[in-house]
C-alpha cells in the first residue's frame, strides 16, 4: 500500500492534534481520580466512564464522520444499556472502531472496559488513567492475575457496575504468519483450525464467565466478528495513522468495514470449565465460516 502523502499527513495532524491534547487532559483527570477510587469507587467509576465517553466518541467521529469509515453491521440486536462479556477476533487497531460503533448504539461506550497489559500500570497518565477506570490489567498468566481479576470482577459482581468487559480471545493480532503457526499447533493438538482466525485462548474466557455469571445484571456474551477488505484484499485494514488521517476511507480509498454480532445468554452457557472452553472453540469455528462467507460475498461485489 502506498504511504500516506504530505497533504494527508497535514490533514490528519489538524484533525488529530486537538483530540490528542484532550486525551492528555482526560488521562490527567483520571490520574487525579485514581487515589479517590479506594474511597469513592462508584463515583470514580461513573465519572471516569463519562470522561472516557467524551474522548472515545470524539475519535469515533474522526473515523466515521471526518474520514468516511462506513461500518456495516449484521447479526443480533443488542439491548440498550445491557452489561455483557464481549469477545472478538483481532485484526487491527481499527477493531476498536468496530466494537465502539456497536457500543454507541447500545448506550454503553463509556462503560467499555478492555483487558490491557499490566506493565501499563506504571506509565504516568495513560496507565494511571486505565487503572482508575477499573480496567483489568493482566499478564496473561491467569494464576498470577487472580488478585487483579478479583479486584475488577468485584466492581461488577458486588457494586453492580454496568460494563462491557471486552477481550480479544486470540490474545494477539491475526497475521498470515501467526495463522500458519496456529494451524501447525491445532493439527499437533487435534484441534479444529478456524478459517481466517487464530485458535482462541480459552483460560481467560472461562475465568471471566465463571466470575461474572454471578452478577445478576450481567446478562450475556456478545460474540463479535470483524472483517475488512481493501481493494479485494480480505482482512486488510488501514494502519493507525491511516485511520486517523485519510479521508474518504470507504469511498476512493476502497476500504470495507463490517462487524457481525451474536448475543448468547450467560444462563445458557455450559457450567463446567471444560465445556466453556469447548463452547468458545465452537464459536471460533463458526466465526471462521462466517468470515469465509463474507470474503466470498465481497469477492462477488
């Protein structure tokens, strides 16, 4: 793909700099709130959710309105204001736009909480802001992360915080190289090979479900499948800077963005850890079939 030209870069800077400056202000506000989260957790959660909404909605407007990223959607209708566990495949930075588009329509954008790396906790402003918001900060070693997860889950199960708890179940972005490595692993371990996907990491999902199914207001699992196309190249998404700087993304630039969502009631999910892991595996196989169908559909258009 050709690089971003000078005029596009200047355009992007003019659009993004005000948002980026506000992002710094947002992180400063959240960092100031962090010490108060131990004494007034509900107030800090609600306040940080509002502050985050203003920033996340802004960047969504940059992508969809200023830069013309047209997101198409399909699947189940999501109830407004419903708390849920959200799982998704992971292709690109732009995955966040796809999930946020659904969150906005469900009135839950400010309530989104993403799994993040625990090392961010010690990054001034950014990491402190994430910490203040109650986002789970994990190392992906679930035994070591138990204390952190108990902290985050307590806000949902005990304080009944409205939440979309979002994770990319593959734990890393999809690339052809990683897909080949995953295929080899699946064959060696007698696992099905999902099309256009990596094999999902099940431990985090199982831990999350087993904790949060205790919360009466946590009703469902949303399984989101994200697809891209660029000039007939399937699963090719814009880079971070292209998504922020380029105009007419879904016009002259030729990008297609699609998110498909399926809603499953937590009460209907299996009870045992092993069956939950199998359930997630089955979703990934079905997700792969959906992506193949979308690839064929776009190839005909």
